[in-house]
């Protein structure tokens, strides 16, 4: 490894002729030699303190950093030399610098400065003390002349060198803060700097300047604010220092890591030797057994370790724990068969061991509840595993069902089936077939056995009986509308009629087929039926009287009940009748049992009625008209679904109505045109002053005008405030209106005051005075920025020439207050500022 030394980027020679070696000693940086580490991890790099600035390649500015990975790291530092400005803190008083301003202990007027501890000492309107609260500072009353040097000093410099210039600035008057430009050799450094806008506040200006080919630096502070109001400030702690930068780097690398792995801890259940391999050929090995080779064979229980040393001297290690044990013996017994779905309990033995069955169970015993092969692995406390397998057969249970108990009411032989083909059978009658036929009452049973010897049985009871006899008698006809009584006989049994009734006797009140089912105590049933006719009086209903249209026919379709024959008034025997002429029509119907019935209806004829919505028409925008449909209609429907006879419309379009009458449906339409309202615009609201009168016109293509005062001319004269409203009518008869308000204005509005004047005797703008219109000026006063009254006049005709007590006043901004009264003698005032230009 090659040692590293600090390497400065460049070295500066200061104004005090410091050598390069002495400057380097002041800014000495060393990160140390390049480093190789065996174990990856952060390395602390220290640059130290005492520098003006510091930055690492990581972006950190701390005195030290942690290097977490291999690589090249560098740090760059900056040092500043001593202050090259003479008397920069003004502790020596008014020495060491030059100024275009005048030094004075009385800073009134502008363009003067003073060096001392308290600004209020030299001006009653100034406030502030030196930067830091004690010592001297430079107090300046800014002049109105741009580009004047406030402070200058020339300093010897080294070419092609960076220098840092700074100063602290405060305002001693809060208004119109100073605008300072900092120059070196006539060129600005940094933008114009604005002093604080409050007193007792210090802010710092700071900039870096490179000397280039220059050997001297003339530093000047220039005030660019020409405002005579405010623009008062202080300077303190002016510094000019050279800048030195150094950088050093260090390379960090890590030795290759050897991941030594002897494998996981190992259990050997068969007492065989174990060979361990440390890997990474070509290195040096030291085993805990004393071996020095890459591999080592061990036997017996214990912990074995190895240390591997690489050519760099870095060491790496690993260890393994080896255990020996015997394998447990497992016996689940012979294969087993269990009937009736009874589970088989399997026991793996070896209490105190751990168990894993093929169904994931971990208990010593397992209840085998399904046919299959069962396997268990038994692990003893040392970790050695033994296992066994057994087959368990649980034949599936089968169902034997020869049916429910039976009552055989017709003595028919019954076949019983034990099901389960392929198995063996034994009936209580001694039969061995799958099915048997029974003809006698009693219990019948069977036992069924499968191939594994598993048996299941079932029993049923059979009763052979005679069903009851039922007789409802011959068919019955009742012509008087009375009900017929039907009896099922067989007292004491249960009954079910087709109507759902369950009584022995049923009252039949309607015609139809009636049947009953009688059930005895054994569940045997008998049944009989009878046809009952209940005759009713015949009925006939004809449609109501009807109005027909000329040329139309009408098919009468009667509603008839209980009739077998029909006869109309003209002898026609059809059920339906076609009407072609007006008249009265009668139908007589005859039933089989109960006589006749009749009804009649009348047909009359009507003529066609039409309707008219009238001619096309128009409506003014915002108004509506009424459309009338036929008053004799049965129903009316307009094009928008409205069903009233009258309709009010206010939109353009084609409107139609459809009417339904006895003799047809008719439609008519009318087109409605929407007429626009006349446009009328009186203009914006107006203002009025007393004594004024003006005209408001509503001229346009109109035929009539009505104003709010009921006048009907196209215009109106206004001589007082109020609301103005007009309604106009165009040749179509459409009306529209508009309005505005006339309000009293801000009267008078005729006072003009100039913003500047130049009393230089050239005959142009030599005087300051207001110009009045519709008012009377009663007083004019002019003040300086301190509030001193410089001029006063009692009318607008007295002019100010820019003097005070016959002395010409300097350029600047002066304030005025003008009092006046209007034509109604209401007083008012106007205040502002005017600029005096020389």
C-alpha cells in the first residue's frame, strides 16, 4: 500500500506576503494513507476543524464522515486569511479611507458622514448604534447626487486570487432605505444592496472577487438612492480577505470475503465417519482437531471448527456440531379389516419420541377411520427416524331396505327386494334369493352379507285387507236452483270429496261431477261419483244504447247465461245481430229447464262535426295567446299531450290539436310566429350636479313612448336626481322597457394641482398654484419633509416661486394642503406632493 499525503489544489500569497508554505500550514488537510480492511464496515475519515468551509465528495460538510463502502473519498476545505481592510471596524475613527461625502459632527443637510458610537449624536432624527452594540460605525446622510463614493480604500492584492469582501449595513431612518452598489476597480460586485427598512437592524453584504491580472484593489461603496427623504444609513465591520482551497483523497478497499461453511449441524444415526471441507483451496487451515488440510474426517459426538487465513492475513472461520444416535424400532402390526365403519386404533410405540403420520397427525396413536395405507415416521430425541406401514380396510356400510310396512287392500301378492346385487341373502322364510313374493299378513325380514362377512338386516310388516264399498246413487238434476244432498255412507270412516270437503254428507250447490273417496281404519279406500245438474233461470244482457255515425254498422254481441236457443225481434235465431238502421233491438233466450229471458237496446245515428283553430298568428316575446279546440269533442289531444280544450302559447312553432267525436277523429293546426321585443337602452346610470339639466333620449323605431311621469315624447329632460323609466311600443304592438338612475355626483370636480414646477426664470412652469373650476380656493399651504410651513396663500391667485424667506430652496419633494368651498359653500380639502426641479 502506498501512503497518501494531502495535496492542495492551489496556494494563495496574501497581502502580508505570507509564503505558500505558511498558508498551507494554516490550511493543512490530510485524510491519511490508503487502507485495506479485512471486514467490510464503515471507516471514520477525519478532516478536522479550523476551516472557513468544508465539503466531502458525499456532500457532507461535517468534520468527519463514515465511509461505508470501498472507494475513493475526498474532502475539500477553504481557509480565509486575516482582514486586509485598514480600520474596517472604524475603531481608529475617521482614518484609513476616502469619501466624496463631507465629514461633520452635524449631518444636516445631505451628503455628510460621521464616525462614532451613536447616530442620534449628530442628527436628532437618526437612530442606531454600532454593529454588535458597541464601538464606532460610519453614519451617513445620503445625498441626492447619484454615483457618489461613500467609502473607498485601495489594497494591494495577488493576481489570479479569490478574495471575499463583506460589510454590515443598517438604516438610521426607516423610510426610503439606501441603495448601495459595491465596486472594485470601477466594476460592480454583486447586485444593488438595499439597506433594511427599519432602524436598529443590521444586515450583511458578502461577495467573492477574483483579482485576475490586478495587483491592487480599489474598493468603493456607492449610494444609488437620490431621494432626499430617508436614505440615511450606517456602515461597520468592512472586511477583505484572501481565500485558500485544499483537497485530499484516500482509497479504501476490502479484502475478498471467504464464506467458510462446514454445513449445518449434523446428526449421524448409523455411526459412520463424517468428512468436513473448508473450501477455498490455496489458503492456510487450522482445525480444532489439529489438522491443517482443506478437509478433515471426524467421528463421534462433538463440535468441530476451522480457521482459514488468506494471503492478506485476514482470517475467516466456521464450526459444526456433530451428534451420533441409534434409529428407533416401529411396528404397527398386521393389516386389519373392520366392519360397520368402526375405526381401527394404530399405535406407533416409542413413547417420548416425535411422530408424523401420512395424514400430518403428530400423536403416538392414530384412529384409522377410512380404508387405506397408513405410514408413520418416529423421530427419537436425538433426531434419528424409524418408520412402519399398515393397510386398514373399512368396508363401506350398505343399506338394506325391503320397504315400509304395507296394507294390501286388494289381496294382490307383493314382491320384496333386498337390493345389493352380488351379496348373499337369508329371509325369515328360509329363501336365499335377492327378491321374494309374499301373500300373507305378518312380519317379513332378510339378512344381507358382503364379501368381508359384514351383515345388515331389515324387517317389514304386511297386512292383506278388503276396501269399503261406496255408492252415491244415480246422476241428479235440480231445476229449481236448490242444492242436492250427497251421502258417502260408511259411517265412522274418513272422507275426501273432490271439492276438498271431508264430511260424510256434501251439499252440491253447483252443477258438475262429484266424487268421494272413503278410507277405512286400515287405509283401504273405496270411491264413487255422481253427475249433478243445478239448473238456473236464463239471463241475457245487450250492450247499452249506442250512437252510430252515418253509413256505419253495429254488431250486437249479447252476454247470455243458461240458454240453449235465441230469438230476435225479427225472428233471427243467431246469437249475434248486425244493426244497419236506427231502431230498438230485442233478444229473447230460452233455457232447458227454467223458461225464458229478454233484453233490448236502441241504435241512433249522428252526423260529423269539424273544428278550426283559426288562421296563423303571432305573439310578442314574453306574451301569450289562447288557442281554442272544438267544444263538442269527446276528447282533445294537443301536439304536446295537453288534453284541455284551450291552450295558451308563448313560443313560436306549429301547434295542432286532435279531437275525438262520435263520428271520427279530426285535426287542425296553426303556426304561431314569435315577434321580438323592441330593443331599448337608456345607457348607464348618470350623475347630476345642482343647476344642471340634460336630456335622456329613447329615440328608435317605435310608435309610442310612456315615461315614468306619463309623458309620451321620445325624450325626457332631467333636472333632478331620481329613477328614469320608459316603455316603448314598436309597429307590431310589442312593448319593452328600460330604466336608469340619476344620482347626485361628487360636485365640484374641477380642482387641478400640478405635480412639478421649475422656477428657473424661463417662463415655463416657474410657479406652483392650483387651477379652480366651479369652486373657490380658500387656503394653500406648502411644507418641507420635516413639516415646516414654507408658503401660505388665501386664494388660487397667489403663486409660490420655490423660495423661503427670499432664499431659493433645493430640489426635492414638498407637500401641500389646499382648502376650498363649492357653489353650495360645502368645504373640502386636497393634499398631495409637488416636485421642485432646478
